[in-house]
């Protein structure tokens, strides 16, 4: 899962560019003699300004998203009632409930217990290559359910502690940190709740009359995670060979440290209740898809009743009902209120913008121009272009903002070409979480860069290789599975 506050703060020059560029773009597009209907022309001005604001982060990207609906109303594109309703879309509550469960995991230490079980397993035994894999798996699994930034923040201190107990080996240290960060970044591809672009893609495909369940997404997302994860491991091992064994270590004052020594042996009541809420959520998200696949009686009614947002809220409500000795309740409201509300606003603003792109006809007009300019005519050429462009675009723009801007456009381009919108939309949704080159691209990148053990030139070099490999792997997975699943 990704949060909107994960990147390094934008530079002053970048902010100044946005402060000047966003309004200038708005005015230039408003006054330009574009061959569009009135509402579409006005929306083009809004879209251009939002694009500049999201890329430069002149204000926090969640604030830009919150301003989308007011701008739509002020410019006369649509009424307030219609524009603001997207900020209460049912799928937003998938994230609200998921964030509540993730916050309870963090509060009670369940996330660290899960990580400990993986990293300290007998199969790892301190061997560097296995430790890299174990940390990547731990980060990936955690990121399927909690923020990728939080997952990295949990595991990096553990890795640094392990590194501190060995002879200095800068190359190996860099490789281990990059492998961990990249593993946390891609873990969110595996589940619908794992990363905002996933749910954005599903929500906008629904507007195109394509329904995808939690299980449907994982059928494509999980193979992508496994393949890109393998690529990350082998590329980092090739560029940064592993060094000596990872061991428990002693501080200069003689204090002995074991990995995850702060995790108690016995489960607390809060951990148990959080595990129950988490299990209920996963079961509720999986049952509708499995029921449809096996022909369960009343499968359609079950799917309607167990909407992902409904499941997330009902499952997380257990956290507020169950008492806890240390905190009063398993998740006190004061703690629950600390979730990343910015993602919710960003999601709502993206839906509002995407809906208007379609309804005003601006997306269709842009798609016709794109097809005429590029000469792309086939489904798979479009899908490949989406994979490559999205990955590099996301290096300088939030993955959520990228999905908000690109998914409605590629769906419209697919309609213009008369092909299925699913492969290119999935290409954007999956590729948006595969930015590996720059510290500003993702929270995990920023965290490992801030340790001082990952030089930026090394991150750029490794990230460029993995960006290209990821584009190819995302395309390969979509090319193989979409026809098999009837989506192409």
C-alpha cells in the first residue's frame, strides 16, 4: 500500500515552477482556440493545471485533488452535487477500513511479528542471499496490506542492525537496502488494497462496464509481484554481490542485539483482535471471487453484499468494539484518526476528474489526437507503450496521480481503437508502482536513500535496469493472462 506523504519534499525551484506553471497552463488552455465543446474546453484547462500541480507538488497532491471538484463547479463544467459525490465513492472505504487495520497492526506490533516470523525462520539461517530474499518477502507481504513506506520503515532498522554487526561492505549493504526498498514497492501490486492505482484502475474500468473482483486483480497482480521480485533479487545480486553472514551484533558498549528482540514471545490481546479483523477482511474480499469461480449458489448476491468497501468497514469495526488493557480499545479513535486521509482525498479527486474526462468528451478527443499522432493501431502496441511510459512518468509524479490521469485516457484510446480497455488500463495500474530510479519516486526509495548507504548514482543505475525489465514483465504478464481470463 502506498501513502501520499512518502516522497522527499519537492525543491524550491520545483515548487516555484508549479506556482507559475499551473495558473499559466490554465489560462493558456482556457484562451486557446481548441476544437472542443465548451465543457470539454474548460475541463482541458483544469486538467492541464492539475497535471502541472501534481508533477511539481506546488501544494500537497492531496490538496490539489481536493480542489478538483470546486474547480469543476466554478468553471461551469458540472454541478456541485455531482462533482463532490465522488469523494464518497464506495471504493474509498476499502482504504479507510484497510488503513484502520494497518494502524492497529502498527500500534500493537503485529506487523513486526509477521516480519520476524519470516526473517528469523530456520530457512534463512543468517545467509546473506537468503536474508535478502526474506526481507523482500517480508516487505512485499506487509505492503499488500499496509503502506509500502511503513513496511520499509519497519524493516530498514532491522537490516541496518544486521549490517552493523559485520565488516564494512558498502556494495553489499547498498544491494541489500535497494532489494528491500524495491520489494516493499512491488508488494502492493498483489492485492486490490495494496496500492491506490490498483483500486483506481478497477473503479474506472467499472465505468467502462468491466467488473473486476479482489480475486480477479490478484490473478494478475500476484504473478507480476513474483516475476518482478525475482528480477529485483537477481539484478541486485549481480550488481551488488552478497558479503559475509548476517549475525546478531554487539554495540561498542557491549550490549548484545538480536533481530526483532523487542517482539514479545506471547501475543497481546490487541494483536489477537487485530489478526481476527485482518482475517475477516481477507475472507470477505476473497469469498465473492471464489464463489463466482466455483459456481456457489447466490454468488451474485454475495458479491453485491460483500463489496470491498463494505467488508473493510465491517471487519475494521471489530477494532473499535474489542477492549484492550493498554489502550482502552484495540484501536482508539484518536489513533484511528491518524490514518492517511490524503489518499482518500486523492482517490476522490481522481475519480471526479476521470469521470468528467469521459462525460465531457475530452478523453475521447485526446485519444483521437493520440492515435493520430503516434499511429498506434493495435491493442498490444498500446499496452506496451502504456507500460513503458507509466513507469518513467511515475518517477516524477505520485503513482496515484499518474493512475488518476492516465487510466481514463487509455480507456478512451482503447475505445477509439475498438479494442478491450482492460490490458492498457492494467498496464497503467501495475506499472505505476514500479518506479525504481529516483529517491523522490517512492517512500521506500526515499527511506533507504536517507540511510546514507545508497548513493543516488547507484539507485539510478539499478533503477533504470529494473524499470526496463519491469515494463517488459508487466507487458508479458498482461499479454499472457488477459486472453486466458477473457479480458482481451
